[in-house]
């Protein structure tokens, strides 16, 4: 059976499903990289986070929805950032991007990314960047295939 997917901005009615996907993403990050240890109360924190992002004028929450079931198959969140010292000044930064495993390899990630590009342009962004754990080789391959190139490196040293 062919799955029909629509892509749109999230609404408050999507809060439960979207926050569950964000929590799954964070748990996946923890599995892929030991430097990403999730906090206690992850589900509730994810819900608060998604609620804030949906309300924010500087963020967009985009969802891919299975039209037959209403299930949210994937989510992409980006923030608008002023690069102040560089051109283009405005960029959109993808901070969350997750597609449920049963929906992968069906172009849903591509559809979410295309919608993000469209909305980011409408928000005045001249570039689109992404942040994800260095241990996520699947994300790395996806973004390289979509034409993303390295822009900056983030290094860290524990203070604990």
C-alpha cells in the first residue's frame, strides 16, 4: 500500500506526537554517542520544548503526516539566527530532524527538508545549516547527499 504523506507546520494539536518523536531522537543520540546523555523527565521536557518552538516567532516545527492514519511520521525543527558579522546575515539552523524507522527510505526526510528550505527563505534566511551529533553517520550521509558542506566545528571538554 502506498503511504500518502503531507508536510505542514505543526499545530498545538500535534504536541503529543511531536514531543514523542523529539524524545525518540534524543534517545537515539544517546545510543549513537555517549556524550549525549538524556535527562530524567525527558518526555515532559520534550513536550515543553515543542510547545515553546510551536509558539516562537524564531522557530518552525514542520511535520510529515500519514494522510491515511494521521500519524506524524517525521519532524523537523529549525531556528532563525542572525549571523550579525557574516553574509548572509540570516540563517535557519535545523536543530531537530527525525523520521520514524518504518517511514524511512520513502523520501519523507527529503520532503521535510524541502519544506524547511521553502519556509526558511520566506523567513528571510539566506542559508540553511544543521546541528547533529558527530556519531550520527546516517545523518552525515543524508546531509552530504543533499549538498550540505562543513561550515564549523564544535569541540568540547568536560568540566565535570
